[in-house]
C-alpha cells in the first residue's frame, strides 16, 4: 500500500513534494518491520533529504525523520551512528517545542534506549528519568507509553545494580490510593516473575482478571505463573474457567493464546478437546489474520498433547520454517 501510494503521489505531484517525503518515511517504517533494513534505510534517507531540500534544515518533519533513521540504524546494530542522528533529532525537537513538550518524551526515550544498548548506563538513566517525568505529567501513569518507559528505566537501574532504587520506583509509581491501573499492574507482575516472586504476581493477576474478565491476556499470564511455580491444582482450575469463558471465541489471536496457556501442562478430557479446538481456530485462515509461527506452534502443541506425534512434528516444522521465526 505504501509503494502504491508513493507511485500515485509521484505521478500526480512529482518527486519533490512533502507528501512524497511523508510516504517514503512510512515505507521505511514498514520495511523495517519486515526486516528489510537496506531498503528501509534507503527509503528513510531519501525522505530525509527531500525534507531538507524542501523545508530547510530545522523543522518537525526533519526531526521526526532523523529519529526514524536513528531507529533504523539501531535495528541494524549501528549504535554509534544511531546515537548521532537521535541526538540531533532530540536537540531539534527541544529547540522547536521546548524541553517540556509531551512529544519530546518519545525522542528522549529512543535516545536513552540506544545509549543503554551502547552501555552508557548513567546517561541512559538520566534521560529515561527525564522522559518518564514528562510522560507521567502529560499522559498519566497508566498510559502504555509511560509504562514502556517505566519498564526501560527499571531495566537500566537493575543493570546498574541499583536494585533498591528499582524496587522503590516500582512501589512509588503505583500506590494503591491512585486506583486500578492495569498497564502498571501488568508491568509490576512482569518484574515479580523475573524475581520468582510468583505468589505476589499471581495475586495481582487474579485482581486483573476479576476487574476485566474478558481480557484473555491476564488469564494467560496467570496460567503461566501458576504452571511455572508448581501450583498444578490451581493451574488446572484456572484453565477450566478460562476455557469455559473463551471456548466460543472466533478471534484467532485469542484462541492461540488461550490454547497455548492451557497446554503448558498436559490437559485431559474436555479441557484437552476445547484447547485443541481453539488451536484449530488459530490456524484456520480468516480475513484480516495471517497465520504465523505462533499459530503453528500451538497447533503442534495441541497435537502433541493428544499423542499425535507425527502430526505434531509436521506442525513443528511449519513453526520453525515460518518467516521471521524467532521465539516460536
């Protein structure tokens, strides 16, 4: 679609037009997501040069394009070069919008992430603290972007060995008096799991499930915690309730997650039948859903739990052969 839009805009507007530069940047984003990094970098650089030619050397279009190029170079592992472009982008953004504009936080955190990857931990920590404060001020504690940056800062602190500061941040950012905050609660749960504090994680997840029982993700996380901590009886009880709630789902993403969570340990009887049916939903072609290695994986697992080993192996081969197969 980006390529088609680019061709239309070039035909109607010519090569030297801001709309063409916008589409080149959009195309670069898509190519990066596909792992086509040479093409992505070329498209983003072309868009950046076009912005500079058409608008001068100091504006929001150029700042965003500089950041986009930094992200692409980061994805290629060219960290020093990525840092250079991201610093330039942040300085330009601050110059144009001021140091405390909410959009500046995104630029701060992307540069902080690159610095962290380079091992420049002290500077990365300072930047992430600055960006997190902006996020909390303008979009609130429980916004996904705030939580992502909050997680990054905790990761930096833990890498620096500042475990007490990381724990204080976990406690301070989500006092009970501020009410129910699901994104932050999930973040806290994740860190509890990292530290093998399974009972605390399971308790928080139970609260999340009770507050929003139609969100399959919290059910699945709770199943993982119970299975991993050896609470088999509680795990099976949870799986029965989860399978009953999501048995009729037509959403392949929900079906994949629920089936996988309920097949972590061997299932029997009606539980196995429902989980296997959900695995079939995950791999069934539907409009708007492209099957992936994750779908093949849960289908393989379902066949394995039914002792259909030859079929399980066939689906497992599809899993590892899937494009961009990684964790799967």
